[in-house]
C-alpha cells in the first residue's frame, strides 16, 4: 500500500508537470519595456496572432515593466516568474547584451531562458576603405554610440579580422553618425537595428560601402548571407578569406553571442524548467503567429519561430563562463570599459 501511494504521488506530480495550460487558464505576457514603446507596439500585433494559435478560451494578459532597454522587466520576470507555462517574457536584445557584458543592473540569467520566437534585424559593417585591403593590425576609425551597445558586434568583428578598432563614441542617431563620416572623423560604421536598410542607404550616399553582414540564420543555426545583400560576405567568410582560417575560440564565441543580442529586435521566451508540453504549446502558437503577421519588408525584420529561434539564439543562451570572461576582459583591455 505504501509503495502504491508513493507511485500515485509521483504520477500526479509528473502528470501536472507535463500538462499544458487548460482551456480555462489565462496566460501573462510580461513586456520588458514602457507603455507605448517599441515592444509594446510589437506586442499589439504579436499577442492576437499568438492567441489564435493557443487553445480556444485562453486569454493573454499584457503587463509592462521597466524602461526601453528591458533590463528591469527581465529582472522582474525572473524574480516573479513561475515555470508553469502561463508566464512568458517579451524582451529586447539590449537586455541580453547588458547581461552578456556584466552590467550589474542585469540580475536575470539569460542562460535560463527557453526561446520561443524572435524578431531579427540586419547587421552590416559599412566602410569608406575596403577592409580586405587593410594590413594586419591596421587602425579602423569607427563611429559608435557606446562600448556596451549593439555596435559592440562590429568592434569585436574588426578585432577578429586582425584589425584594431579605434572607436569614436557618443553618436547615436543616423544624422549624427553621417555627420561624423562626412567630417572625416571616422571611416566606418556598424549598422544594426530596425532602421538598418535606411541607415545603410544614407551611409552609401556618404561614400561608404558594405564590407560584411551578420547574416541571417539557417534552420541549423548556420549563418547565411543576407538575401537583401547577396553579394556581401558574412564575417566568417571575410575572415577566412583574409586570414586563411575560420575564426574560432572564446573571442569568436563572444562575438557570436553579442551578434545575436545586437540583431534581436525582440525575444519571446519562457522561464527555465517550464514543462515540455507548455513549451511545445507556445512554440506551436509562435509558428502560427509568424505565418499570419505580415512581414515588415521596409525594416528587414525577420520573424523566427522554433526551431530557427533555438538555433539562432544558441550562442547567446548557451554562452559559457569562458565566453563571458573573454568578452568582459576584451572590453576592459581594448576599450578600457568596465560595467558600472
């Protein structure tokens, strides 16, 4: 009798763990951003599409928290999130980048997130002088907003190419970046984000040409050329052409993780230990949402359901201690930057 009781208790606990939300359950979407912000607007299209892919009767409540960089919202999600399948997070790539570089404000663990869906934007290195013609250790003057911003993917890329980035920080918007280029105070700019196509066109008129792209993810996680720029190589292609070997090692792993966060317009993710049945339920809903939401061709935004999202975000969510230490050491030694 005792054995039978123990067996029933185990069966009950396991049964609850693998049972997806019922038709009467409500789900909560925590949007890591302010009301009226970019993620709030994205959620306006995303939530109705997700609901159509969820079991009939399920309702998704929207809850907003924190500022535009998403760090506060991601912290709150980890602090109060219960891995029952009824809580899900919508966060920007900036939050993941803050965690990668060791920002003390980022108290969540991105490695614990279970990716469900992602919105990915293009990333392009623009330069006045061909990088392929530069000698090893040549200095490249590049304009950027800040050391821990999305442009970090471009700075790391130059190092992987055997060049020395010489950044001019403090320039955020496209007109300011263009003015720095026109004033000959910089020769290169790394462009990433929802407005990347427009910024690339603006810099092309200022005399810059695309040198490499971050690329788009293939189904198996392989980085492919951007269909909008099929003649422009990816960074691994260019590095192999210039140096004879495919980049590898902790710094390359750090670049891959940073590139993922830089390209992420948004990440829809569940907390660690969410039951497999609930993960499957949300991922099926994401496949439906990606199919019905009209593509944003003007911005180059690509909607990735799973398994593409899992493959794409793996370098970030699977970043190990060696990768994180290498990234933070590089920031300190090369740029003199420490998280504060």
